[in-house]
């Protein structure tokens, strides 16, 4: 497959870059699990693309390496495969098209491409055409272009912001004064995390609920001990509450799928006597856990905590009631009345 060949050649380039002494064809073949003839063809293709590879004898071995100092010929401190990675990062950031995030990467990418020889550009275009990062439908952040740029600059420059913010819980707009610590992208949504002067604590704000924003001249110093990963480590999604032990029983058919993914850092799996899979987590934001569990239907059962089990049962009962058909007699009466 063409994609497999390009991916293998990329890995070969990375291996050669990371080797100070150079690598042999046999070593590359062993690393890739292929025949040495395949490696020879790949090296020829890489050289044809314009990458300055050479080989030199070391006893009975031929070592392959880049011409000394090659990576420093570029006006930016990137290696060849790091440049390839720009294709992927730009693809990832297209979700933020027409915002400062995408435009900054696109401008960087344009400047870097201007330094590359035509053969290398041709090779990189092949990579771009072969690999693609797919997204489900996502929010259009282009209408928030100005707000995103203002918040980003405020975070970088340590400036306090004032904003009109719509709260989904209170269903009203309020004025907030915030020290913006981080802009966080999670599950298709941009969040602003910072110190809320109104509530005198760290709060999270959904960026597209910001209606008006003003960057003040007031400065703040972000706390040295604030760590976003630590701040969110107990949450199942974005809702932060005190963590509780959650135990869920899954049908055996889901075992492979569940173990392939990391749903929460604290997750632990064990087999039950009946063959089902028990999943245990220390997690907060149980409303999000409930929505997730219900997505598995009858193949998942909450065992603990009891209040989560009851909440899921009540939600499922209410859902079942909504889908309960009308009694036949009532439907016949309605049909008869309509025909009059």
C-alpha cells in the first residue's frame, strides 16, 4: 500500500535522524520487519526526493546518515520529519479555521515551505495526500475570531479581562472579571479557565458563551502551582465535583473495546465470576458518567455508588415511558373522531 510505504519511509528518516553514528540497512529492516530489499528501495526514493542521505563504510558495515549539519541549513530549528509533522498539525487545527490558532500555524507552514527544495516539497505533498485526520462535524469558531484572539493575547500577556457571559445553569447573562490562565480545547469545545473575581475561585467558561469581552490594563501573575492536568484529573469530562468510587458491570462482549481505550486515568478492570467485566474509577462529574453509561444500553449496569445507580434507573424509566405506545382504545377513539 502506498500509505504504508510513505509511513515506513517517514519512520526510516526519524531513525536516521536520531542516530548519531548512522544505521545499517539490516538494522532498518529489522526495525521495520521487512526485507533489506525494501529498505534499499526506500532509501533510493528518499534520496530522489532530495534528502541528503549518504552511506560510509565502517569495517564491514555501511552506515546511513544525513550530511553533517543538514538540519541547520534551514532558518528554523526543525528536523525533516518535524517538518512533515506540520502537515498533520495543520490538519488538526483546521477545526479552528479563520481563528488566530489556525492562521498562525498556516503562516508558519507557509514560511517553512519557502525554505524547502522542490523535490522535498513534492515528497511532503505525497504525505499530505496519503494521510488525513478525520473529524466529526464540529463547531464553527470563525464567528468568535476576535474574542478568541483577545483571550489568547490576554493569557499570553497576563491581562485581566471583563466579559458578559451567559450561564447555562442560571440561564442569564452576568458580567465577570477573570484572570485568564488557560485556553483549553476538549471534546470539540473551547474553554477558558481562570480566576473568577465574582466567585473568588478558579472557574471554567465555555468560550462560545462569551458575548462581549474587554481586555483591561490590569495585570495579573498566574499562580506557579496551577496545573491544568491536575486540576481536571478527577473529572470524567469537564464537570468538576468531588471524586467518588464508581463501579460498572459490562457484558463480556464489550471487554476488548473497553480495554482499548482510556476512559479515565483511575480506571481499573477485573473479571467477575460470571465472565462480565467490572470497571472501577475514582471520578467526579457523575452526570457525565451517567450519560456515558446509558450509551451502552442494557450491556452496562452501575453497581456503585447507589445514588448514581438510582439516577440511571430513574432516567431509563422516564425514557421508557416516553416511548410507551398509547393504549389501543385511545388511538381508535382518536382515529374515529378524526374521521367525523
